[in-house]
């Protein structure tokens, strides 16, 4: 085998247990994700709508025990007529919410040329499911060195998902967090079908942290708590939850956003499940 072929083969192992046996742990301002560090709860609205909305929601997330704030300043939407986000103004609102609450920021990037701008504000860059195979975007995020949450495409296989992570890591950024958010099936009762089995499968095949987004899988707020508990029970390292200070007013996915009175017991429930499963019984 030529040197060039050997180099190419090595690159395809960056996500694998063969490359790194122990679980990766990603540290974001002292918050550890992966490696049995406990469930990391990332909460916040789908879209940043105003300064008041994101700050009040951030305060709810912190009060309920959440660890990070998510919110989209740039949004990839199915319809060109849907709200696309506030852009840099939204990023500035997120930054102010972080100043008020101390919560690190997770926000989505949708275009390769926006990566440097988003990286100035974000503690973690998110790549949405529709961009999982946007290879130019993956490479730019790989160059940014910011930790990346990579969401699985709703029509993507596990090998395709892992190879998308390889695109990021092959550019030198090994701080990748995989996110299972549901796949499209014949089930019409929920927005997507949460592939809960993907969590232990990805744990077996990769060393990367794995979180679950039950909000986009469910599409309805009343199922989010149950799916969150199931995700932690099968070994997920954290959750990405859609929280809004007034869900009924949300400009993006109001049916799946949860309020403070649902989010607070959700955080308690998943922590109880994690503690029970990780308590050594003599």
C-alpha cells in the first residue's frame, strides 16, 4: 500500500474505537460532555426572536438545571417563506444572554462563509440535519476548532452519519458531538421516529459523545419528557431540548417547544435515571 493510501485509510478511523479506545470527553467552559460525565442538558428556543425572549428563556434553562443555552440565529427551514433567523443580531442577543446567565452558547451555522462569524459568538457550533452532508460546511467547521454538534440527517444511515463526522475531524477538529434527532419512517403520529437504538450502536462504533434531540423527533411537546428519559436510559451523554419562555408565541415549531413547568421535572427525571443506572450496587 502506498503512503498516500495509508494516510487516506488512517483518516477514516478518526471516529472509531480502533483510533481511540476510551470515550472522548469534550470540555466547554468546565462542562464536560461524554465519558460518563453525566447528562448535559442544552435547552433553549429553536430560533432567537428577540433580546427579551432569549434572555428570559436562558434564565428558565439555568433555573431548571440546564447547562447550556441553544438558539438559532441562522435557520435552515423547509419553506423559503418561514422565519430564517435574525442573523448577527441574534448572535448578539445570545451573547447578552450568556453574560446574564453564564450559560455557554450553542447555535447553528448553515453556510460555510458564516462559520468564522458564528464561531466568534458560539461555544459550540451546531450543524443541522439538513446540512449533515454539506461537505463544504463540514470542512469549514473542522477548520474552526470550535466543538461541533453534528445532527444526523433524517434520511441518513449510521455509516453516512459517522462519515460526516469524519469530514469535520479530518480537518483537525476532533471535538465532535453526535446528535440523534429522529429519522423519517412511515409513522405519521410523530414528526420523526426517534432511533433510540442508534445511541448504543454509535457508542459501540465511535468514541464520540452522543446526545439526543427528542424535541424534533416528537414534534409535540407532550412526548418530549418520555423520549428524554429513554435517551438517558440507553446511554446518551446529554439532551438538546427546545425550551421557550412562551411556547405558544414561538415563531418556529411552537408545538414541540416546552415551558418551564415541563422542563423543570424533565431535568429532574433524567438526572434520577442517570444516577440510578450509574450507581454501583454491591
